[in-house]
C-alpha cells in the first residue's frame, strides 16, 4: 500500500529560489518535449518520451547548460510527465472519452513543481536533506514509516510543499460487518440509511463570504500591479485554508464510516449538484463530492471492504424505500418523502440513502 504525506516547507529564500528554478526547468523541458513531439509527429515519425529524453540529454550540455544548476530529476520528471500525459491522452481516446491533446505548461496556469527520486534525499525528523541546497525545514514530521519512494515538490498559495510517497505493508484487517447507504446532499453533507445525518460545517460557510469579498478586492485592483498580486496571494491562501478545513473534515467522516461499515453504497455522480448550479458554494460542494468518494473508497478498500457506486440514472430520491413505487415528481423544496401509494413518510435524504444501499446491494450481488 502506497501512502503520501504532503508537508509544508519552510525554505530559506535561497532554497525557495532553487525550488522555483527546478520547477522552471521541469516546465521548460516538458514544453521542449511536447514541441518536439508535435514536430516529429507532423514529419511522419513516431515520437516517444524515452527517445525524446535521449535526444534532449545529447544536446543539453551544449544548448541548455543551465539545467545542470538543479537536480537532474527535474529533467527526468519532465519526461515522465510527458509520457503520462500522452498515455492518458491515447487511452482516453481509445475508450471514447473526450480528452484534450497535452497542453504546454504556462507559468501562471499550471501548478509549479518537480519531483526528486528517493536516492537523492533523506528525511529525518523535521528536516529533509537535498543535494545542492542542504537541509530544508519541514513544518511536520513524516507521518508514515516504510520505504520512501519519491518526493514531489509543488507550489501553492505562495508556499512550497513536499509530498512524500511511502510504501507500507498492507494492514491485516477483518472486514466490518455493517452495511450502509450514503446520500450526499446540499442541505446536509450526507444522510445515512440508518437515519443519521452528517451536517455541513458552519465555519466553511462563513469563510465563503470572505472569499467573495476578496474576489471583489482582487478585481478592483489595477491589472499587473503589486497590490493586485498581494490581494491574489491573500485569496489563494484563503482558498488553501478552506481546502484544508474541508479535507480534514472529510477525512474524519470517511475514517469513521470505514471503521464501522464493510459495505457502503454511494452515488457515482453528483446529480443533484448538476441540477442546481449555485456558483461558488456549489463548486466547492462538487469538489467535496469527488473527494468524499475517493477518501471513502481508499479507506474501505484498505480494510477489505467494498464501496459500490450506484448509476447516475437511478432515481434514489423519487423511489419509495418501503414499497418501491417511483414518484413522477419530487421538487427540491419537499424535504419529506411521502409515498402516494403506501403512505410511507421519511426524511427525503434518508429515504434516498436507503434506496442507494438497496440498489448497491443488488448491483453487488449481480456482479461481485
Ligand atoms: Zn411506498
């Protein structure tokens, strides 16, 4: 089992400068490789990331000597990224998905970063030792113990982070006997088929007002001015803080669920979210939906349980969990589900959660 721990760094200005140069090198090399790929492809050749890497290594000393100023992993990582970009492009196209051709990385648009192989660094306590720049302070100790596989450095909200991947022995677990269906919602974070309801966090809603205020403040400042840059950094730090609070909460909730239930039914897509498009709050809700399912699957599967997704066209809200009758109409304002056929009455989200569990059990039985 591979786990990653993302840790914020406290680099000195020189070290931060080195990180920026390494990230710039990786971006440059990626773009060089992509341009060369396009050129070779148009000339009727069959380009590959491996061949391009050899080609680059042959000319770098003469044409791009500055790549030697940073770790050679920055160059290698660029070609790994290039190979992965084309792999997902070709695989996606084969599977009939709409995937765009790999894009050039722009400094402003793409997240800056680079990767370092495990034989190039050491971790001890709050310190990380790297070639060229020595000891870099970490705000936390590495949480996982095991074989360190790699480190990925990324910049976010004006800070540098390292994500360290660690290979750990698979835990020996007994599958939990409990079964539950989960309905993720707008009003509550989630309703469970056992009747309990998990609330959304209030602090998050308050912070959303601050986001709106800072958004306005950024757009009021003059373009490309120093003040706009400052306001933008303030905004991205707030976004980072919101993401941390939300992730922390989602981690706590999904751990609790995975510790209790060995079989969990969920919806595969946020259908309700797609029906109701409420700009900012909704965008955050949508992101939380995917993260919730991802966290939950990882944790339940690590405990040899199963998360079964229910198809997006399954009418979980409109179906009566008592008699199975499907309602023709159910507005979002109706918080209570009342069955026209059998008179069964229940909280609408709990009713949906029960249906999700039943449908998940049916799907799981037909394709184990
Ligand atoms: Zn009914």
